[in-house]
C-alpha cells in the first residue's frame, strides 16, 4: 500500500481523510489490475492453445473482462480523488476567508469600543 498524500494528511478534515483513503484504495485496485494482467499473460503464454478451449478459454475471457473493470474502477477513483482535492482546496480557501473576516470584525469592534 502507498502512503497518503502529505498535503491531505496535514489537514484532519473528513474530506482529507476520505481523500487519503481513496488514494490507498485506488493504488490497491491498480496493483490488483496489474497483477491480474500478469497472471493472464502468463496463462495465455504458457498454456498450449489446445488447452485454451472450453471452460479455460471462458475463464481467460472473464479474467480479461475483470481486469478491464478493475482498471476502469481505478480510473474512476482517480477522478473522485481530483474532485476531493479540488473541494479540499476550495474549503481551505473559504476557511481562510472566514478567519480573516472574523479577525476584521474583532478589530472593527475593538476600534469602535475605544
């Protein structure tokens, strides 16, 4: 498994934690697709053509389809991660803006109190 991105790890928000988890899942899914590809390649290469018939051929076709679905799932997770990263950035900007507004309000109140 991979390490979560450091930029998201430093922020303890639920969105950042979700992004960290998604990155780990995406990496695991990609690794699984790669391993399945290697297994399929070995089977297709090592099994004689005469053996690659009937149920064996069907199993090879199904694992090819499964490999494709796994890879597509990894790509979908990557897209979700991009959306989460964007949302985390926008949220951080809004939180900074809110903090600045609160600080300005406190300053304005203290100036009018003087």
